C-alpha cells in the first residue's frame, strides 16, 4: 500500500495537485477536513485567525485508520504522518507575491496572511518534511500542473 502526502503552505496548490493525481492514479483521495469532522478532532477555535485548532497526534491516528488502500492526502498537516507510513512526500511552494494574492482572494485574516507568508519565506513545510525518505518539491508559481504531475508519476 502506498501513501502520498501533498503538503505546503495554504494556497500553494495542494488540493488541485492531490485531486488530479488521485483521479489519474485511481487512488483514494483523503480529505483531511472531512476526517477532522468525522472524528470530531476540533479542539478549539481561534477567533483572531478564524481557524480550528486540531491535535496533530489525534489527526495522525485518524488518518492512519482511514488509509486502507493506495491514498493521496493533501493538507498542510499531512507531512506530520510517521515517515514509515509515507511513500512519497510532495511539498508545494510558490512565490510570496502569488501566495499573498491567493490568500487575499480566499479572504484570510491579515494575521493569517502574515503568518503564512512567513512560513513560506522560511520554507517551514519543506523543513518539517525533511524527515521523509522521498521528498519532491515544486514551485507552483514556476511549474505547470502538467509538468508537476509528469514528474510525480515518474517517482511512483
């Protein structure tokens, strides 16, 4: 059984790439938000950031229960899965200019825009993903969806 996680700062293209990849491979697509709701994993709500707080440990446990076949998981939290459970970790990034436009378009609060731009600038998702054996990194500001998918398919 293979598991591909697609991670990165919010608005870098994770869901787009993950859904197309799952469809192309005919693998299960795991929607982390649905899993959070199904397992009632929301621990609190941050009013300032307009976001739910979730325990990574509890989320990982729920995700591992849901993985029963080849799966694609997209979330900025997916790279926290244990390295033994992940076949390939895909990290998506983009330019700060593009990221800011995308975050504004999705009406993120100003504090979340600032935090996500900082996370992207410091490559937080990439650094946190370095524990995985197989990591591919793509810049969605520079590379097309088609070229990204071709490279990923060669690595599976």
